[in-house]
């Protein structure tokens, strides 16, 4: 099926738009953004449902850094 213009490629059908609106309304009503703010009426195909930390591949050792960027608020400031 050839599209006449870009609009036909990027805009969802009326049925799909209504389904997305319904899914987003449910997210907003619950104020539950644990899975993000994108309305997904069905689970995505290319996302893991569970990751086992014991068997998941990790980065090579040369790309693992042991540092912490959080500020240490426990000590009083030396500036006055």
C-alpha cells in the first residue's frame, strides 16, 4: 500500500488513535508512571518482561566504573 504523503505514514488510524487515547487516560487517572508515560494498549514485542541479574550479560570490565556522583551532605561546609 503506497501512501499519498507523509501524513498517512505518521498519523494513526481513527481506531488506533482512540485506543491510544483510552490507554493514556487510564495512565493519567491512576497517576501511575512506573512503566513510563507512553500509552501502550498492548505489550511491546522488543522489550524484556523480566531480567535475571544472575544470568544477564554485563558490560566488559573496562567499561565498568566504580564511582558515585551523589553529593555528600553529611559533612559541614568549609566555605563561609
